[in-house]
C-alpha cells in the first residue's frame, strides 16, 4: 500500500475502503513508509479533481451528494 501511495495513487475505486483504511495509512505514516508531504500531495490531487469536475457540472455545485453516495454503496 505504501508503494502505491508513494507512486501517486490518489483514489481507490468507489465502494468500501478495503485496502487503504485510515488505520492502515496511519501505520504507514508511523512506520515512515509514507511521509506527511506525500499524503498532502495525494489529497491536493483529489481536491484538484473535484474542482475540475465541479467546473464541468455546475448543476451539482452546492448539492450534498453524500446521501446519494451512501445509498449507492449500500445497494451494491
């Protein structure tokens, strides 16, 4: 997992976190396999993706999509 994060993997596929839970990432950071700077860079890339998507879909700006996402996850 640390290798994937260090190589630039920003996201898992949609669904439940199987491979990168908060605890697993925390252990990688504690073991110094992944640095805080790397985590910040991965988060920055995700936020940049969200911003690009929001520009292309102005109709969803300001809409809380979390309930819909939870519904889709539970229906799988």
